[in-house]
């Protein structure tokens, strides 16, 4: 187990927001999967808390209904449901009222075997919740806390939350969650880079022309109206998920896989990000259009008010270090785009001389596509000769070498990202969680972008729903002779 954190499995798991959408869709199905696979101790107690006035039995019924709706098909009917429900108990709590935490501590009982807390709450309740946990004695050395985003909306507000947490929990006890880090393909990125000799000699400015990171969604607000309009695409997606993907793609090889070594290398990348200028970014906001053949409203219609919040961001970023000198990293994310996709595209440089040119052979540079969702695969585009006896020339084709994770590991089930993160929280392994200095470096870069927006009065450019964003996002890459990977 990792030496960089609390390294013993806990005997109790406390879930804040236990009746909410995240708990129903992700947390309860994830914990059930860990239970069914025997990955958590048989005596691990799971206590849920939220404002709803429910008894233990009523909460178990809620959990049963959530599992019936959201559990993957391959997890149904395996005879473990009742033993899982027997683990669950519930305590109603208004986190804004400090005097209610004593009852929560009584419900938990003896926590000498260790307690893990999953805290998913509104930013306005963070301080009150931490103070309540502290007053109830739920902050000892054998307690660790997992923090679900959002952790502030800029560096200053993030520091307020992190300072409040630090008064009760050490950095080693604090597990900041970015669910993208729980995805198998994201973890496979490190295996791809550091377990294969073929890539590392080219993984630098000498071998790579540019890198693209895309996280696109077809959905709109999905009931997150207030939160999203206060946040926008930059803070919702770029500040956390996309910068973590960038850091994993660009980091140096860590000395080993312990949490400190991995996170030390990531934060070096984040601190090396060059400030972005006004002509290196695009803001957008979706208008009316059609997604998958269905007409959809524009953002202001969805929101039912005029708004200057961006639903799309494209950025040309640079990392100022030896490995990545002059290699652009193109980032884009947005809602109501043409398709749902999360991927990293590594565009290698062309060969220095085309020996096939005199015989009509046209070359395309190699490209490595790492797809995170909806399907998970790694695809390397290489040049090959098309079979035939053509005397007039050589026909070369760009062909893929595919690794489909679902096919290559067909006996392994596709897990929810939270399964990995919850298991690591329970066992005390902080490797896949975000350290405070990473969060601070991310916010400094993103806050500087927002300052450029304000200084230049950069309003979101309109784009039609079902497109790939504003035309300016295409121009952002095209002026460098680069086209977004489609």
C-alpha cells in the first residue's frame, strides 16, 4: 500500500449526499460492484446521510430502487443484493446545523478501525460541514475525507475551502476527486507511455507535431441550470478533467508509482503551462440546432434568461519545458456538440524524406488516438502499401492498428470510474486523487484566462447545436496548418 497516505483499509464509509443524483447513478452501483466482487471487507459498514428524513429501511428501499434503475445489466440477478443492502444504514442531517453532527457520530459508533468520508455537497456548506465533523470528533488520524468537486470557482474561493479542510484533516488524509482519473483508459495512458519502449523516444518535441484533447458532449444543461451558469465550460471541464489529462499526457516518467512520485510529475507540468493570450482561445455558446436528428433549443432558451456564460472553450496551450518546447496542445470542450467524445490525439511529425514520392506514394504522419469514451480504445494510424501489382506506382494507405479494450480484455468488466476511486479511498491509496498544489496550479492558469477574457471583453461566439463549435475554433488550428481530428 502507498506510503504517501493513510494506508490501512477503513471499517466504515460515510456518504454525504446519500440520496442525491450522484449517489443513485454512480456511488451506490459502484459500491455494490465492489461488494459483489469481494473487494471490500465483509464487515465494512456504509452509512448514508442527507437532509431527507428516512429510516434505515427507507434508505435501503431507495438504494434498491436506484440499483434497479442504474445497475449495469451484467450486475443484475447475481444474488448479492440483500447482503449489500444489509450493509447500509442512514442518518438524516442538516449539514448547516453543527449540533446535528453529534447524532451522526453516534450512528457511526466505534470508528477506531478507520473511517472514510465521501463529501459531495454545495460549496456553501463545505465550511459548516467540516466544522461539524470536527466538533463531533470525526477528524482523527484514522479518518480520511474524499472531496467531490466543485472546490470553489477560482483560486481564492478554492483556498478558502482547502484551508477549512486543512484545519481538520492533513493533506495525507485529504482525497480530492476527479472522476476522470478513475477511468481505465486514463490509467492505461501511463501504461502505454511507460511500459512500452517504442513511444518514449518519440514522446517529445522531436517526434510530436501537436496534441489534441477533446471532451465533447451532446447534452445541454440536464437540470444543472444554476450551477452551470455560474461555472461555465472553462471551470467545469478545463480546470479539472482536461488539465489532468494534459498533465498525464505530458508528464515525465515518475521514479515509481507511489502517489508522491506521480503527483510530483503532474504538478511540474501544470506549473509549466504558459499563460494564454487572447488570440489563442475561443469562447462559445450554443444556439438552436439539431443533435442526432432532434431539434434542440439554444442555451438562453434552456436557461430561460440571457447569459454571457460560455458552453464551449477551445485553447491553444504550451508547456514551457525542454520536452515540449513549441509543441501546441489544442484543448476543446463544449455542450451540444456533434457527438459525445473524450479523447487524446497524438499527432506525430512526418518522416523527414518520402522515398515513395517518385512513384506516387503519398504519406500521412502517424497519429495515436486514445479514446476514453464512449468506447475505450487505442488506435495507431500507420502507413502501409495497398496490395496489388500496379506498375505505375505505389499506393499507400493510412491504416489503423487497433487495441479495443473491450475486446482485448473481454473477460474483464467495464467498471464505473467511481469504483476505482471509492476502493482507493476505502484503502487509503491517494495516487489517483488530486493534491492541493495541483489544484492551485490549475486555478492559477484558469484564473489568468478569465482575466484575459475580462480585459479584452471576450464574449462567447454563437454556434449551432449539433456542430463542432464556433468557426473561430476551426480557425484556431487551421492557421497553424492543423485540422481538428474528426
